[in-house]
C-alpha cells in the first residue's frame, strides 16, 4: 500500500537568519564615546591656543635657565633674590667688619711696616732692607709707637687686620718665634715690630719650611668619610 504524498501550500515561510548580536551595539556605543572624547579634547586645545595660555607656558619654559643649559649664578652677597638683573647690590652697612683674607699672597703683594721696639739702633732699617730683598713691599720704617716701645719681649710681633691675615702669616714665617696679633685696620698692610729677643731673620730655606708648617691643615678629629 502506497503512502499518501503531501504538498506544502501557502506563501508564509519561517525565516532562518541569525539573530542580531548585542556585541555590535556595544562596540558602536564605545566608538561613539571615544569620538566625542577626542572632539572635546581638541576643542580644549583650540581654546588654549586662541586664548594665549599655551604661548605663555612655552615662553616661560624657554626663558628658564635650566632649559638654556647655563648654570645658575650664585647671588652676590648682600643682594636680594627678588632684585632685578639691572638693579645694583645693596651697599654694605656703615661700620661693617672688613673682609677676612687668609690666603697667603706673594711677597710683592704684602706691604710691611717695620718698627723697632728695642733700644738697639738700626734694626728696623736693616730688617726692612732684607725684607725688600726677599720681594716684600716695605712701607714705614722707624721706631715703634709708644704703646709697643720696649714692650715686645719676644723676637717680633706681627700685627694685621682681617684683610691682612694671609700676609701676616707670610711675614711671620720669616722670623723664628714670631707672634701674631690682630687689630681693626681695614687695609691689608702688616706691621712687623722687632722685640728684645730678635737677632736675625731665618734664611729663605728655613722661612719656606716655616711657612709650609704654618699653612699645613691641622688633622681633622672626624673619622674618614665624614663631611
């Protein structure tokens, strides 16, 4: 017995296409947000350019000393950091102490006044001649003032102000047993006052050794590696 044959009739058929994916909608939304963000950022930059903010920042960066590669200069003593480049430094206050100079100069840069505080005549002139032969510049030569006359028991007394400390070190190294005294003079002159125990100056070799010992730094109490 043969089976019956059936035929589908009508014009409606089910669609078998793929359903729409949500991932496409999410990607489209993210792309739209990124585009809006880029448009907003570009607008902000345009506003800064037209308002001049970007130009000012660039000018300040170019004017920075660090950008030019030049080291910053140390401020002059007594000057104000806020002062302009063309403004003069503030003058020193009246009565301010003189600058101290401890560097030992060359003999020709030291002016020495030679005074005789003993009862022996001619000591000041002979000592002045020997100092001149060693390259020193000789200033006044004569008897010691009343405050020092017959009052220097040692070999010599070397007197200077703060500006002549280095010169006094050099002059004192020329005589064994020299004592050094400071006063308030503003210049760098040095006084050499001959005392009762003076006999002669050291020879140049001995004077050089005495100077080396005088300027040799003292041993530091701190351990190695400390600042």
